[in-house]
C-alpha cells in the first residue's frame, strides 16, 4: 500500500492485458505515423524533396487521442482504417521499382498487422471484462 501512488478507480480496475493492448496499439499507431511521414518527406519520397503524400498519416493522427483515452469507438474504426496502410505497404513492397522502399513497406505491413491485432484484442478483452 503506497499512499503516494494514487490511481483513479477507473485506472485501477483496468486489467493488465487490456492496458498492454492499449500501449501496443498506441506504439504501433505512432510508429505508422512516424514511418509514413519519414517515408514521404525524407527516406524515399515519390517526388524528390518530399510530397503531399505525407498527409496520408492524418487519419492516423486523429486516432491518437482516442487510443490514449481508451475510447472503444476509436479502437473499432482504427482496426478498419489500418487495412488501407497494410494495402499500401503490400502494393509498394511488390510494385515496380521497389528499391529503397522495400524495408519501409515491410515495416508498414508489420506495424499495420500489429496495430490491427492490438485493437482487436483490446476491444475483445474490454467487452469480456465489461460488467453486465
């Protein structure tokens, strides 16, 4: 019993598995945003000097506050949205002139799958632990 470690009742009632899925989802979401920006602005942009394709991460940025605040609705729509980024990764990994983009595309695929699994598990665990 630590008197200085005050937690809200809501935070204390969250099972560790649910909290783990939350942080895995947040990490992979931020990773997708970072890789998307870096890819289109510096690492392997479609046009030299960067391109407006960096705006593709904007929908992911809208999901960050909801994921961090444990909004069930955000986890649900993010688990659907992430398949667009998965598809982009697959197309760019198997398309013509892959070159420098292959490692970035593979990383995007992995982060997308991890984000989907984390969101799906988060929703499933929260529904299982919900009070009737």
